[in-house]
C-alpha cells in the first residue's frame, strides 16, 4: 500500500520559508528520512531547554549571560523547527496520521516552557510568566475553535507566535549584553512578559472578532 500524499492545511505565512537556504535544509532533512513529527518534537525540546536556561538566570551564576543566550537560541530553534516541519512533510510527500497533533500539541508545551521560564528568570515575575503562557495558549485555542466552527485559520497578531518568540529573543539578548546596572529588579524581563501577556489577550480578542464576522457573513 502506498503512503498517502501530504495535503498541506492552512499554514502560517512565513517569509523565510521561501528562502533558498530553507528549501535546501528541508530537502536535506527529507532525503535523510527525518520526519516532520520528529522536527516538531525537536522544536519542543529546544523550547523546554531554552525555558530552563532562562529560569536558571535567577541563580546569579558566573555563566548567567550564557544562559540568556541559550534562552534566545531556544526561542529561535523552536521557530526554525516550526518552519521546517511543514516543509519537510511537503518535501517528503508523506502524511502522518498524527501530523496535526504534532503540529499543535508541542507548540503549547513550548509556549508554556518559554514564558514560565522567563517568569522565573532574573528580573522576571512568575505570575506574569504564567499569565503570558495562558494568553499564548488562549490565542491558539481561539484559532483552533474558529477553524472547527468553519472560519479560516487566523494566524494574525499583534502577538502571534513569531512576535512572542521575538520578544523573548530580544529581552534575552538585551539581558545577555547589558550591564547589571541596567537590569533593575522590575525591568526588561517583566516588561517583556507584560507585553506578551497583554498582546496575547488582544490577539485572541481580535481573532475572535474576525472569526465571528466571517461566520456571520458566511451564514447569510
């Protein structure tokens, strides 16, 4: 029996997907038999590692700046895996019966790991970390429920996954490079979490409004 060909669902628009280097990487992985599900799992593990590194910055160890860099790397590797898993699935032409699960479930773990880790990081706030994680999960829930109701998948922002990871990356790189005097107890880390949480809630509300408008229009 031949394997079913992969039929791509609605995908998040990612400009770097069209880069020659991205296509080459996807082809390289596909011809070596690396599955899209394995890449999704690797992205989740990168996010968990990045979140753990961020949380460890609160220990005030000599290698704290390296931990901030590891947190930024975890955020970017998570995004890279999110881009490559779909590309590899298309390149290989094989569908996985659990592909949609691997496309969604690891992302929710990744968001929680990154934001809770950032909440426990130096200059962070655990409550804000949990709130940011909750807001991120809620935005994804709204997108998924809108799809079930018959609306198109909405990947719009202003604080969608790429923007959330950009915020984590920027604050991590700042904390890795800035002098200690520029890092007050309630400083860039807590501000970033506040922006992520507030932006995530706004994103969820905007997605709800757009989905409702589409469904009302379609029901006429």
